[in-house]
C-alpha cells in the first residue's frame, strides 16, 4: 500500500513538472549574430537587414523585393562624446501604422564584436512617413555596425 502511494506521489510530481515546463516558452538568447535561424552565418557588416517577412519579402527573384518598409538613409557619425553613432531612417510605404523593433550590433575595424547586441528598441512608423532609429556604441573602438529590424512583438 505504501509503495502505491509513493508511486502516485512520484508520478504526480513528474506530471506537475512537465506541465510547468510546458507552460513556459523557450526564447533564444538575445546575443549573437542573427535571430533568423542562420546563426552559423556571420552578418554582412555595415548593413541594415529587415529580418521580418511581413515587412519585406523577396518576390519571384532573389533581388526583387516587395516591402511596406524601406531603409532610406544610414548615417554613421560620432556623438558629442566621441563614440560611434548610427542613425537609420525608415520609410513606411503602407497606409497603416507599423510598430518596429530595431537593434544594432557593433564591431571593430577587424570585424570582431566590441559591443553585445543591444536590446530591441521600439520605433513607431506613422503611415506614409519617415521614422528614425539612433543608437550610440559604448565602445570607442567600434567602427562597423549591423542593424536588424523586425515588426514589434
């Protein structure tokens, strides 16, 4: 009788832990190169990449893109304190609001990471208008960047 009770308690504990584990969702760590399932591929530095298919997707051919969002201008400069600063202007071509999440990673002249990937920053693009993302590196040795853009989650 005691072994049956002990078995029920063990099964109940295992079931509870499985249920608790099933309720949490796994999220990959924020660092690293890419979040679009291509972690073994290094990013092309000094580029802005739209990683969300709902914002831009290739149409029929590899180089023809159909998008609701364009990258209009990218400017790399120095802040008032001398640190590298990136400014990216986006154009919302849609007739509806687009909430975006944007982050930048910084690299030195040799292409080595000097700042961890920043957390996602929210940028709100009004219909048929421009939106601006700006970020400053915390490392003066940063000279190259990689910017990722996705729809806000």
